[in-house]
């Protein structure tokens, strides 16, 4: 257990500098988004007032300013997309950096006096913790951005929103921040399953090179079919046979099967087939 925790800490430390950059870019760009979008709105309101409109008429034309105006802007969406893209790329890079670095670090990593599957678990845990970290920080940023917004936009023009309303105003945030515990398990469980399947695909490639790419794609395809098998049966075999709750639990079961299969296959590849 201690070796697994040390490996996890090691994997987190390897990405830490880039991680801090992503956090900084997200925070700064979103603050700039608050400033720019609110000032643009106030400039438009000012022009209407200078043209002779009353405050009520200006509000009727433009509506009150809310955090939705910020979340729908490039300044808010771009850093979120950048963080998501970076972590998706790192799902692959976290393995390949061990083979393509200055030294063959993969050899030393796999020769450590611990079960090789711990390396697999440590990398998956590091990815998962980094995702949760970014999501938690985004929640922490929202009140700060809201206070900045309130300091710029006068109260008569501002529609104040709570954290839940801010999250619901941005479609991607609704996916990242589920409203129920079941949704939380579903969203992040599917994400973890996808990471494990990709990891197994990478190990196929590392074991068999060009043939491994085909095997990895085949494994991913089979995993996808297994996971969605209850939906396929519901739509094409036993049409509308299952209740929604039954369908949900069947997909939980197939998801667990895919995750278990990925772990077992990866364990086999790491112990019997891997080349460094």
C-alpha cells in the first residue's frame, strides 16, 4: 500500500508544474472574462442612457447582467477546455514519457520491488485526483469571480446568482458538477472506466507495437459494446423491456465488468508481455 501511495505521489509531482500553470491560466483568464464582459455590457448600457433611454428601458432591451454572460464567453470556456484537453492528452503522455524520455525510465519503474499493477493504479489515481483537483478549484474560483462581478456591475443591472445557478448556467459545468450522488458516481465512474480502457490500449501498443495498436482499438471497441450492451438489448432485442432503474443498474454492472476486464488484462500485459 505504501509503495502504491509513493508511486501516486511521484506521478502527481511529475505533472505538478504544468498543473499549476493550468490553474493559473484558468483563474487569470476567468477574472479577465469577468472584467471584459461586464465592461462591455456597461458600455452598451451607457450608450443607451446617453441616447435618452431610461434605466428601465435600457434594462428591457439588454436585460440584467448575470454570471451566464461570463460563462458563455470565450474567456470562461477556453481555460476549461484547455484543462480538459491537457488531461486527456496526459492520459497517454503519462505512459509514453516513461519510454521516450532521455533515459529508459520505464525499465526502472517496472523493476521496482512492488507489483507492476501498482504502477497502473498509481497513474490512474493521479489522473483522477488531478481532475477532481481542477474541478474543486473551479468551484472555489466561482465566489471570487462573483464578488468581482458585483464590484463592477451596479446592483440595478445585476442579477445575482448562487453557486448552483452559476454552475447550471454553463453546460460543461453541469456535467462536471452533478447535482446528485448517483449522477456523481455515474459521470466519474464512466470517466474512470474510459481512463482504464485507454491505459490498457496503451499497454497493448507497448507490448506488441503495430499489432498492439489494432489490439488496443479492438479492446476499446469490445469494451464499448459490453458497456452499452443493455442499451443495445433495450433498443433492438427486447424493445423497451427494462425499466429505467433496471437499465441503469445493468449499465453499472457492465461498467464494472469493463473496468475489471481492463485491470486484469493490464495486469497480464504488465507481468507477461511488456517490453522496455
